C-alpha cells in the first residue's frame, strides 16, 4: 500500500470508485454497444455471420492476450502511463472502426480495440489495492462493481438507438468520444499510486520469472479460475441474447432491455452487499455465500428448463440472482489474488484478467454458438461453467484452509 495514499486522493472514496469503474467499463462498452448494430454492419459491409462473429472473437482474444502485459507494464512504468496509453490507442482504434470500408478492416481495428481496452480494468484493480487496506479495498472494489454493472445495461440501449437513428458508424464514433473524454478525465484526475522505488525492473528475465512464479502457483490459478470462469454462467446469456431473448422467449428488440435491467440489478445488488459485508465476516464465508447462491440458481434454472417450456415470466430471474451471487464473491476473490504477490500486483491483476478473458473468448467463439438456440443447453452450459469455479474454490479451500479465513493486512 502507498505510504502517502491518504494524500493521493482527497475527494470522497466513491468518486474514485466512479473514475475507476469508468475505466473498467471501456471493455464491456466496446462489446455491448455494437452488438445491436450487427445486422446493419453485416448488410453494409456484405459480411457473413461467420465474419461478423470474427469481429467479436478478434476483440475478445486480443483483449485476453494483452491483459497479460498491462499490469506488468504498470508494475514497471507506473499505473498512470499505462492507463493513458491504453485509452489513447483505444480511441484511435475506435476511430478506425468508424472509418472501416470492409469487414477485414473492421476485424483488424476491433483487434486493436481489444489490445488496448483491458488496460483500464487491469490497472484499476492494482490502483485500489495500492491505495487502500484490505477492508476498505473490498468496499471500493464493490463500489466499482456497482458502477461497472451499469455498462452492460446502458451499452446495448445506446448502441441500438445510435444504429437505428444515425447508422452503424455512429456507434464507433460514440466509442471514440468516450475514449477522448476518459483520457482527459484520467490525465487530470487519476493519481499515480505506485511509488518509483516499488517499481519492478523492465527486463525480459525478470518478467519471465514473474510470469513463471504466478503461472505455476496452484493457489493463484485456482483463485483466478474461481473468479473468472463463473462469470460466464451469466455472460453466456448476454452473448446469446438475440437468440435467447428473440427466438426462445419471443421478445421484440425493444423488450430486450428487461433482461439487462434484471441482470445488472443482480450485479449491483451483489456488489452492494459485498461492500456492506467487508470486514464483518471472513472472506471465505462471503465467497461461500456467493457460490451457494450461484449453484442454487444454476440448478433451479436447469430444472425449470427440463420441466417447462421457456417463458419470459420465469426465465430471466434465475440469471439475475445468479449475477447477485457472482458479484457478492468476486471482489473478495480478486483481493485474495492481488495479495498473494504484493510486489507484483499489476502482474497478478493481468494474469487474473487473462484467465477470465480467455474463458470469455472461448465461450463467445465456441460455447455460445453451440448452445444459444436451446434454452436447456444454455442452462446446462451455464451450470457447467459455474462448476469450474466452484470446484476450483473447494479444492483450494481444502488444500490451503487458511486462505480467506481472516482479512489480510499486507501493505
């Protein structure tokens, strides 16, 4: 923790949470804003469904790849430069998407967006732990999750309105404007939370040793799986929204927002509860509560789909409550990840994000296309993805029972 942290940010804690949440929202906004414009883009650029899927997969895999390095670079050069360079590249990539004349150009600029969009969410986690002790860090992480949760609800609405009224190019012009505004806001407001004397050497041998140390740590891998993979139990439905909501539930495009409202309400409620519980119960108990909720909802969802035809009257609520459970536990698991290696928090955040982003990419490119046209298959896949995280946490809990038993006080 920064020795002069209390002087780095004198405004209310929630104001910093908003700034960091806006950084984290760049990634989801770059996905969810353009999804409603798929048909318009495909028609204008004469793109096949497979080519349109490539615009999403290129972004997600580039995002996952570069998350390996954002945090490590911030460990060496400081948090601010990595955030500002990331926003600058994202802005230019969004401009390139807006000016694209072919599907090939769009795929290339989407990949560039993916390479840069993860800087904010990766570095913001390290900034929180740099500036706050564990209990306060959990509260700030929960506040970030609350504000962050607004993005997937707003982005499709904004993207749909822009695409219909101003054309698909306007979606990427909008993202360009977002990039400019965030760059200015962070240039003026974001504190440098990593002192020069705590920065790591930037040479290949040192970096490789760090990646090897974390990448071969069973505790780190299990925690990363426990936090990153269960998210896809909900994200699978977001990726499958056109088929799930339109084909299976019979909702019109103007009614899709109900799904996002319920889902985001779950995320915001879980994050609020996580902040309220910070310092009141042991971290491992809070993680257990989150997994119990997710398991119960995933089983209920599967059972309902086995017994009933999918219907909007009940099909959305289990996903929203599942999201509540995920948001309840993920701030705690994230802090446990960051505190495993206090001298490499940026790298730890990078690798944690890489695990999650790789899972997101695989679900988007492989799992979602296979199951999106069947409500039962969606429910089964959601349960299996959640079980990856649950089994990881159970094994970790039995192998290292002291993890999460008490609040950590690593500086």
